[in-house]
């Protein structure tokens, strides 16, 4: 009997210590794709109220499941989910290219406001060089760049692309992105993996004219990589000039180079960023032209060509001075035929693996996948050892490392002594702050790294605890700025 009791206690201790392992700082995001109405809106041409309701439902689901950021595609194909002087309203929004939503509203402003209400980050996702999803049909007005500058456009594989080798085309794309940075209160600019298009056997990407004009004696491969390097460098520096706090992130294909091509590459054997897409991510990281990298690691553990457990440590070794968020393919679970994807086990294992290598978080692709796979994964993510405890995004000290002042807080109780009311003075800071509320047992050491002790994030100056156990608790409050620099704790507050 005693031996059984001892084993039970040991199991409980093991369980609770494991359940507390979720980090307090962790980026937890989902991609929300708009091209082809993949994730939102559910179909083109919905009324504004229905579009807004669908987006709020998305946010509420994510917030309830512990996510703290969304990556929303606002420019799917040289069109816009916002009023733009550069490009027309997207057909994926209104049903017809160039037509605004009805009744008229500003989708980005709406989405940012709703996202921030839930203390989540909003990253605006741009597809930089895709010009037309169908090269045979151009739905754009006469003023659109695809019509006024046909020399910028290259048709390839049934789609059309702005030529990354044309300096004017690169500048155009940068200006489109900067317009959003200037006008909206976004937290990040996010670029996906489409730089030069994925290669198609037997097809030639016909950029010979720009190569002849701008190649300057380089090989065409080196020249293409240089074009993308110039684009990324200019984008990063331009965004920082406008708003230093806006994060710049890129989500490349999951393999930089295979080690058969380069001894510094990964032990993989597949398409690579460097050789096939002309995206030299290692150069961007070394030159600090990004704030985070989110490689799309959509393969499972032990995959014979590109194993997840091989690629995570490789990317971590690259991203020593920049944040690393791992792209996870939840879509692989939809109508899965491979046993490894028939269920939520692989994704949960991937979360554990990226944490074990000290990655900074994950982005899951994509939102609508959660609609199609049932509640199994989301139910598991709600567990304490995954996303069941509150997490805040990692700080980025290279952008700003000055924390706000600690709040000055007081604790009172209601007249019936059934609730604790904690208030603190409003901050004098010009930027909006969030306040983190921690709850510990009386006498327990205050450790702000314990995620399970973080019980609330609020933008208000008050927190009410209706748990009658407040008489046995102690509280501290901290303040966090928009880059999640956290203040020192307030004085310890206890019921006396």
C-alpha cells in the first residue's frame, strides 16, 4: 500500500512539473491566408458584417486556445485588403477586383483593433512578387502596375510575377509594403516563401532582359540571389526608418541548402531556398536584415528526405541572434492518408521538439485546417504543457531593451470579502502598455519565469480575482511595452 502511494505521489509530481514546462515567452501564431479564400473570408463577396464576424470568430478561437499572434495575408497577389492608392481592392474580399467591401470599412484597421483587444500581435503578410494568379486573366484597372509596366512582369507556369531583377519593380513592392507600415498600427511585416517561383520542369523563367541589363558579370544564379538580398535589405532598413518597433519576419521554404551541396547545409535532400528559390536566408540572418525567421517545416519527424527533427536544430544553429519561429503544417492532418498525420500526435511532438532546441515559438498553417480536423488538436493545445498557460512573445532587445517602470499597485477587497480588487496607477508612457498579473501562494518565492503563475494580461488598470482563495494568495503586477519588454514587479500584494 505504501509503495503504491509513493508511486502515485511520484507520478503526480512528475505530471505537474511537466505541465509547468511551457515557457512564458513563446510566439504562438497561425497563418490566415486570403488568396483563394483559403482561410478568410470564407468566400468572396460577403457583406462587411459577415466578414467581421468570421474574423472575430477566428480570433476568439485562437485566443481561447492560447495563441498570441495572427499572420494575416493582406496582399495576396498585387491586390489589397485595404484602401490603397497603389493597388485595387482584392476580389477575395468583395467578389470583384477593385470593388470595396460593402458597407465600406477598413479591414486592416478593423483586424488590428480586434487583435489588439485580445492582447495578440497582428503581422501583415505580403506576397511580394506574385502579380497575377492566372496569367491569362488580368482583372486589374488600367492604372495597375501590371498594365502600366508590362516590362516588370514575367509569365511563368500559368501565373505572372513582378521581376525581382528589375530595380523599379523591387522598389514598387517595397513602397506598397511601406504604405501599410505608415498607415496602420501593425506589429510586424511578414513575407512568405515566394521570391523567385518554384521551378517547373521544362519551363524557363524568362528574366534574360533584366539579366542582360543588370547582371554586371555575375552568373544568373548569383545575380538572382543578389536581387533578393537587395530587396530584403532595403525592406528591413526602410521599415525600421518608418517604425523601429515593427518586426520584419520572413517564412522561407524549410531547407536552406542540402549538405550535399554545401557542407554547412542540413542533412536533407530536397528543394532548397538557396539553389532553387534564390533566397539566401543565411545571408539575411548574418547581416541582421530580419527580426525573425519562420522556416516552413511541414515534414514529420524521421522524414527520409527532410526530417523535422534534423531541420529544427539546423535552423536554431543559424538563428543565434534572431528569433526562430517554426512553421508547422497542421494542414497535413486534413484528410490524412499517412498514419503519422492521422491524429494530433505529430504536431504535439513538434511543439515539444522545437522547445527542446530553444526555438522561440511556432506558426501553424493554416487557420481553416482547424475547422477540418475536429477538436482533438485544439483540446490538447489547451493543456498546460502546451498552450494552456498564458505566453507572451519573445522580447527583441536589438530593437529596444528599455522596460517600462514598475506599476504602483494596491489590493482591496469587496465589502462582502468575496473578491480581491487590484488597481494600479495609469502609466505616463506615450505608448500603450499591457499589464501582467501574477498570482502566487502566500510565502511562495515570486518567480516571474513561471508561466502558470501568469493569470492575466490586461490593458486596464484593474484586475478582479473572484477566487475566494485570494486570502491565501500574493500578487505582483508588471508592465510590458509593445515589444514585450517587461518591467520589474510591483510590490507584493497580499490580503491582510
